[in-house]
């Protein structure tokens, strides 16, 4: 379902769930609830986390996230969740990130984490204090390489996904 923000197209894309280990999330989100790895996923070595996405029969998606070894990316999040993890953020796609930033700023929202450096994935976040306790990510996906191969679930967990560090998930 597409919504509008001052004329911009906004569509819900996925819910991200973080835990100390993606492998601990798979029995629920894949095995019990029937999620299928859609291909892809990998490491964000700069920030220090690994992700993969599962898709469901109705087209819904859940992104599973874990910290890379020696990363502090999720430290405050895991502290808030007593080490268990949980829903980390909601992701919405926008057709024009710069216009979305301008519209939200004009409405008085404080934004953080604005990143325009990657043409494949430009993003900004509404802090949970701005969104009733929920971290909201607005992203403008860019084009993928023609014929780009998406890694398998096993490759992602082995640290051989996109930008993989070669270290297996715990």
C-alpha cells in the first residue's frame, strides 16, 4: 500500500528484527512462520552488522540482523532489550529521499543518520523519540547491477554474502 508524504510515494517495505545471532531467529521466522530466504543479504562492515531477509506468502518481509564480531552497533539496543533483541526498526521506501527529508524537517521532525553516499541505498532515520518509541527508516533504493547474483542463506551465514567478512555467524 502506497501512502503519501507531501506528494511523495511512501511504501512499507519490511520490519527488521535484531538478535545476538541470526541463527536463533531462524527457527521462528523461517521454520515456524514459513519465511523463505529471498536471496541476498550480507555485511555492513562499517556499521558492524549482518542482515538477510525472509519473504512470506503475502509478500511481507522480515529482515534478520546480528552484530558482527567486536561490533558495538547493537550495544544500546541489546541493553534496552536485556540482551534478547527484538524489533529494531520499520523500513519505508520513498521515491525521493531529499524531498522526504525536506518535508519531514519542515514539519519539525528531527532526523539522524542521513546517508546519501551509496547510490544503491540512501537512507535517513526518525529517532524513536520522534516516532512513539519506534525507529523508522526511510530509504530510497537505487538500481542493482544487471544480473547481480544474490547470495544464498548458507553463504550469508558463512560470511560470504554481499561485502562479507568471511567469518561465520555464531
